[in-house]
């Protein structure tokens, strides 16, 4: 019985003209392992994906709050001692980081949950899912301001989400 390395590839007109080129070896298709399939099933769960996005959003908000809180300067900077300025800056960083952490966590959780639910309901993976998820997120974050603010938040966040989606070119 001949092995696969003993078989010869017949020469064609294009391969005989360039003697130095060798045809690339065709690799077999690699099937996913049961562990890969289990990991995909876990990640396709909307609750797990949403909680993960909420935690990651909270981490991003915490970092952004610390960064932006450090830039806040006290109003009475001339009358404060160095120690008072340090304490004030630390408190501002703490308040800003906690507030940003909560906002980004809710934003990540709501956006991810809405996008996942819409994607599963429509059975499509396209930009419409992003627009709907952006509208739900923007509307829910600005709902305390009334119906007009919720509508503006919905439209603004949906437009921003679609622009980011087009910029990153995730969907064809």
C-alpha cells in the first residue's frame, strides 16, 4: 500500500513554467474538540456574556474614573495645604471611579444582554442588532430624564453604536 508521501502530483502547464514553485500542502480540516464546543456553548449563553460584559465595563469605568478623577482640581486650591489637596484629590478619584464603574457596568450589561437577545431572536448577526441594543442601552441610561431624554439617548447611543460597528467592520 502506498503512503501519501509516495504519490506524485501531476504537472500542469502552469506548474511546469515555474520550476522553483512548489504547491502548498493542503492541511486537513481540524474539527473542534468537545472542550471547544463546551466553551462555545458557555459563551453563547446570554446571561454569562452579559455578566462578563458588565464586569469588564465596571473595570473600565473604575480605571477611567481614577484617571479622570486625578485631573479634577479643587476650587479653593490657593487656600489648601498640600495634605488637604492630596486628601481632596483622593476623595474625588474615589467618587469619580465608583460612579464611572457603576455606569460602565450597567452600560456593558444592558448593551450585551440586548444585543444577545435580539441576535438570538432574529437568528441573524448584523448591524441591526447593534442598533437595537444601542437604542435600548441609551434609552435605559437616560430614562430618568423623562421620555424626551430617553428618545434622544436611544437615538444617540444607537447612532454611536452603528458608527463604531461600521468603523470596526465586524459584520459584512
